C-alpha cells in the first residue's frame, strides 16, 4: 500500500510539473516578444524609434526638439543631435538617442544606438587620402 501511494504521488507530481510548463513557456515568449527593441539594439547596434516622448517625432521642428528634450549631448558636423542615456519604454534598450534633421530643420528620423556606435559617430574622421607613416630613428 505504501508503494502504491508513493508511486501515485510521484505520478501526480510529474503530471503537475508538465501541466505548468506551457504557462512558463508562454511567459517567457511574451517577455521575449515584448523586448525586441533590446534584442535588435544588441544585435545591430541601432534600433529605429517612432517618437521621443509625446511631442517629438518625424516632422517635429528642431526648435521644438530643443524645447522638449533640452540641449543635445553632442551635435555632429551634419547637424545630427545626440542625447545620451535614453531608453525605450517597456524595454531594456538603453543608449544614445540620435535625432536627424532634413533641410527644412524638421526631424527626419529617430533611432537609439549603443554607446559604441555613438562613440564611432562622434570620433574625428581621417582626411581622405591621408596616410599615417612611422619612421625609425
């Protein structure tokens, strides 16, 4: 009788464990689906964003961006603005917000880039055709 009871308990525990697996699997799938921005940022170094807060999106004037987001952390030679330490809502994606403008001083695109990409964007460029030569002494 003891053996049958122990065996029955083992079977019940085994069945209960497998009945919970779909719940854990769906929770994991939901979390992964919800954080595609962080995954894309990690893989490609950049992720496009639709807006930066409720007032900055494609078409927003440069002056409005400055009013809503403040002064940029850096301004590139082509007029692109960079804002460090930004994040995507409901995601682990964090990095530098890149705001590009068109010829009419309106936002043309928004993206979030990793610190490595932001550093590469702000690094001084070599002059075309310049060659670095080392001499022995």
